[in-house]
C-alpha cells in the first residue's frame, strides 16, 4: 500500500492499495474504506474488512496475511500496538514482528 495525503483522516495520512482496479484504502481514524464515490463500483466491490481494538476501539489494520493459509489474518492496532489473531488479543512491543505472533506448525 502506498501513502496518500487525505483530508478525511485525523492525521492526514491514508494508505491506498496499488493493485489495478482496487479502491480499498486505510486511515488510522476510519479503518478500511472504499476510496471512490462511483456507486456502481461500490455496489460490486466487497465490503472492506473491519476489526476494532478491544482496548481503545481504534480500527485495526491487516499486518499479515498468508496466501497458503487463506483464513490467517493478523491485525494490529495503530494506536496501542495490540494484535489480534483468530479472535485472540496479544500485546506486542514495537520491535516484534508479525512472524513472531504466527502460530507454529507441528
């Protein structure tokens, strides 16, 4: 995702997907949203994912997905750095990585 300036975000920064024909964007204040006013595009696009932090209710962002495990989603709160994996909240410091929180295979 690339950074774009946005007047709709409280911090003025919005991240936009670089894939062709993808209208999903993310801001710290709004979470994921479709960055288009075209109603026909809005109707045919899937609803962007939403997860909210259980500690401060900020919208979380997808930190990691794994193509080989389609159900794997690691979410991170931009405000308090809390992570969510499979419904579990995990407290991480700024130096941890997404792979640290990934489940280990037996």
